[in-house]
C-alpha cells in the first residue's frame, strides 16, 4: 500500500506559490478519484463513518465536509440508494450502490483502467527519454 492520500494541504511543491499550485492541482486530481473510490466501496453497504474508515484504511482519507455532500449528490444522480435505520440506539443512514450505480461503476472502472494504462506508458516513456 502506498502513502495515505489526505484531504487538505500537505505543503509539498516548494515555496508558497508552488505549494498552492500543487494543492490546487492535487485537489482537482482527487475529485474524480474520490467518486470512483466511494462508488467502489459502496458495493457493500456502509453508513458515513464506516465508509470514511474503510477509505482511510485503504489509504484514501476524506473529510466529512467532502464525503457527505458527495454522498447526497451521488444519491440525487441515482447512483446510490440510502435507508435510515436504528443501530446501537442511533439513527444512521446506510448507503449502497443502486443498479444504475453498479452499471456506471463498471464503465468508470474500465475508463480508469484505460487512463491508468495510458499514463503508465506516458510516464514510462518520459523516464526513458530523460535517460537519453
């Protein structure tokens, strides 16, 4: 497992302006990855806390202020279903992929794999070019 990826600022990128640019680009990169990770994790039912915990254990930390609006948006888009239940004397909202969410996840994973393969070739080619 690689290093944990966290929401927020990590100060990488050197200099104040370089750090801000890196943080902005990093946030942009993370947005799509978070959607894919959340959809994949919700193949099994979770409520917010257990979803955050399972993502963090896999190395992808996400703030509540990012997760809950994302869950509401994905549910509004028809990719998730949710249900309120009482557990341990507390009402909790449980989320799971809908049938449409499963279909879209399959398409997104195929797209992700294609992009990842392409980036791997591009980055590998860049390393070879630098060695020349």
